[in-house]
C-alpha cells in the first residue's frame, strides 16, 4: 500500500480536542486539498503528517511505512509554509540547496538540481539574492523551489498562496497544477479558499470543527454535497438555503415557501416523499438562475434586486425572494445593463434538498 | 470619457502648490533624538575630551588644574616604556579572553537548553539571572568573603565535599586570577543567557520548522539556522562584554585590589590606582586615552567585520 494514510487520528492540546477522529486515505500521486473555515484543524492535520506535531492517538503511514512516531526528516516529505519560512541569512541558491547539502548530496548534483528548479520557477536571475531583496511572489517561488529540489515522496503545502495578490495567486495555481503533473508526486494542500481547492484538487477534503465533512472530486462535492455545510462552502457565490414545505400537486411534488413555488424534478420525488413530514431546506445555487427561460425545467421566481454587480458576461444579484435574501449569478452577456427586479427563472433540475433539522442532503445519489 | 487618444486633462487644474523644500516632518526624528544626543554628549563626550585634554598635562592631586604644567606628549612617551602598563594590559587581555569565551559559550549553551518550555525552566531562568541584579560592589564584597582563606565558604565546602586543602585564594597570583575570572563568569553569563534566550524565542517558528523538515539535526539546526539568525544579537553581546572588560573595576578593587602583585589588576583598575593612589592624574588620563582607543578600535573592528545590522530582514 502506498500514498498517505491517516487512521483514526486524534489530536488534543491539553483538554482541548482539536481533531476527534480523522481517517483519510490518499493515493500515491494524488493532489488532495484540505479545505475548511479558519480553525477547523487543517494546519494541525498537515503538521501531523509532516511530523511537526505529534498525534494524540491514531496511526500515520507514508509510502506504506508507519511513520506515526518518526521524525520529519525520516518521512520523505517536503513542505511549503504560509510565511514561506525562508532562511534569511542564506541566498536563494543556499535556501534551495540546504536540505541537499545536509543530506550530503554531491556538489555537482546539488548545483544541477538547484539550477533545474530555478529554471522551472524562473528564479535563475535571483539565485544570489537574499530573501529580503525579493518580492512576495518571488519568495513564494523560492519556498516552492526549496521543496522541489528535495524530490520528496509527499509535498505538503500550508496556504502557500494566501499572501499573494489575486492575479499572482491565479497564475501560481496554474503553476502548481503543472508542477503536480510534471513531478507526479503526492501532494497535500491546505487552504481555506474553496476556489483554490476546486481548481487544483484531484480530491477535496472538506473539514469543519476537526471533522471531515466530505471527501470527493471537485465535481462530486459541487454536485452532490453531503450536507448544508459543504453545499454552502463549495461554490462561489455561495448557495442560498431557504426553508420550504413540500406538497403533492397533480402528480408532482412542489416545494413552497415565502415567495416561491418550485416543482421538484422526478429524480427527487422519492426523497421528497420520505422527508415531506419533517420539512426541508432548499438549496439554490446562484448560477442556476437565468433571466429568460431555458426549458421546461425552469420555474419562474420573482426577484427583488437590491444590488446588481456587473462582472462582465454575468451579473451577481443580491436580491430578495419573498422574505429570503438570495444571491443569483445571471448570465446576460457583457452588453446588458444592470439587472432590475422582475421575473427570473430557476432550473429546478438543479435543486438541492436537505433535511431541515440535520442539514444532511436528501438528494444524494448514494 | 477618456480613451487614450484624447488628452484626458481637458478641465482646468487648480493652481499648483509649490513643492515643499523639506518633507513635512523631516525635523521630527531630530526633535526626538536631540535631547538624548545632548545628554549623551555631556555624559559621554565630556569625560573623553577631558581625558584627552588632561593627558597633555602633568596634573597632580592637590594642584589647581590651571597650575599644572603642559607637558606635551611626555605622558604618552612614558607610557610606552612603562612595563606596568603593558603588564596590566596583558592581564586584561587574558581576563577578557577567558571570561568572554566561557561566558559566551555557557550563556549560549544554557539558552539553547532552556529555550523549550520544559518543567522548571522558568524557575531556573529566574534564579539564574539573579547575579545580574547585584551591584558590582556587592558582588565584590560577597565573593571576597566567600573566597576568604579562614572563614570563607569556598574553602569550607571544597574541603568538606572534595577534600581539597584550604587555599589562600586571593593571596596567590594564579588562584586570585582564577577567582576574578570565576566571579565575572558568575555574574555575566546570565547576561549572555538572557539576551540569547530572548533572541531565540523571537525566531520565527516556521523557519526553524522548515529546517527540521529539511532534515537538519538538533545540532545542525543550531549551527546553520538558529545561531546565524541571531548573529546580530551575538555580536552586540560580545561587544558589550568586551567593552565591560575594559571598563569594570569595582569587583577587582574590592576583592583583590588588583593584587597580589599586579596579577588581577585590569587596565581600568590600574588607571584608578594611578589616579587616586599615586595621584598622577595627567598620566592616568594618558592611559585612559589608550583605553579609549583600544575600546573604540575593537568596537569599530567588530561592527565593520560583523555588521550586526546587515542581516536584518523581515522574512
Ligand atoms: N498549540 C495549540 N494549543 C491549543 N490549541 C491549538 C494549538 N494549535 C492550534 N490550536 C487550535 O486548534 C484548532 C485548529 O488549528 P489549525 O491551526 O489546525 O486551524 P486551521 O484549520 O489551519 O485554521 P487557519 O485556516 O486559520 O489556518 C484551532 O481551534 C486552534 O485554536
Ligand atoms: Mg492553518
């Protein structure tokens, strides 16, 4: 068995239990992103994999070897920190080659690997500079380079892009995805930014309060969230949740609430019937609203638009639907004027249904 | 609307204000450091200038300064062939070498050992820095009695625990030198300890962790990451200890008076003795000038070679 395995990891600081029981199996070569709100235990999990933090109980295996109690240097890992954590007294080349030099790698090979990494990251002109003489983005690349030259079995990233501006972050996301393709190594990446998670991950691990909420491909967690937490966390702008009551009307199940009546697709009928007595929470993704009807699955809703944000080819609406605040992302083309109140259309095939009490999904395929 | 092809500045601008000759607030830093500079000039520069001035006169105690004859460089000429001066200079250098080497080594080692929050570390830290708070005069008195040949604890415990014969510690040149080195280490190791500890604790933890990930052993981490990163602190500590070696005299004055012979007479104590025992103020000033030049030269050399500000970085 290879890859990285976490089995029933528990972590507490004194009496504070940060991670109650976490199990995760990461395949070799996989790019896994841990995502979740601040304080949910992402860094703690990553640091336990790195060996910077000891587990309270449970087992960790890397490349089929139990490493629960081994030191970081024996785990064959490389790590990129949020603060970059460059050695301020070493220049870029020295920073990147430090691990190799400690390991007693022959000089020529160290040189070669540093130059190749510098080449890949466009750092060659800066090899002699100290970190303080670099821009934030360059420092970030040095931190990246320091881990690349190691050629470790697992790469760990703790919010490596969060100190960069939006444009640089977007381009570094691409770089990282390319890097993963090129190196073909297992990568575990921590972020609180769901866009980073969606764009880079093979699989996303969504955490909240020290617990894994859902593990799945970006497509799976977007289309098939297990609960309202995942549903609202993944997707941008976020999904709107509204309480609704179900009733049978002429062979169809209709979800009614303040200001809307949406017929459920046949796919949801069975689930809806089971939950009808308890009441449900309806999930509406902003991008499933449209200005004009697209087909027979569209249901009209009246939106009282408060603010329309012009994004380009679409507009984000902060609107009221009945008494509910909702967000809609409506594609109207770049020529459209700011949208106003009126009748919009929601694609009912895309409805999400949750148990109102537990928040668990009622629409899950599985 | 502007689209780059037309001049965007079609509306009239308000009349321009003149460019200020000085940046606003450029005086502010001087206003703040000004008073301190004045005080420092008065407190530091005045004695130095006076020492230079007096070194050209043959001024004895009891004589008005105005009556003291100007003797040019005579005092300096005399100093060059004064074997006493060279002897105490040698004592000072030996003293400085042993105390600073051991204090730096011990202080750094202890700071590295007590850096992690282990049980009892804070108690030990507190006890350990107590010597720092004792004034040198009191230190001299305490240790003079502890080293006393007849009633001192050191002879008592050395005999009781280790079976060492009673020694006349402060009466033997070698033992007395050992004693003042020992006391200096006792008092000043905590100083190195505390500032190195502060430096270590201020190190960004992720950088240290990065070196752990990079595979550095405990020892390599200290050598290649921690110590280089607190280099400026180490240089400043070294500098302050060096200056103190040439400055402090109270402990020796009280413990040994510089004796036996001149075995514990440091340069500063020698100057003191020349000035107030043999009352040759002009000559003592000339030796002071030598001392000032040595300290100044050393400080400049260290600051130039090890420029402690160079590694400052926000990374
Ligand atoms: N040394 C510690 N002692 C006690 N509690 C800690 C310690 N370190 C972390 N915690 C707690 O553990 C929880 C998880 O912390 P962690 O750093 O893993 O969060 P995170 O998911 O990385 O959040 P962020 O996105 O803000 O970095 C937090 O509630 C935090 O307060
Ligand atoms: Mg974190």
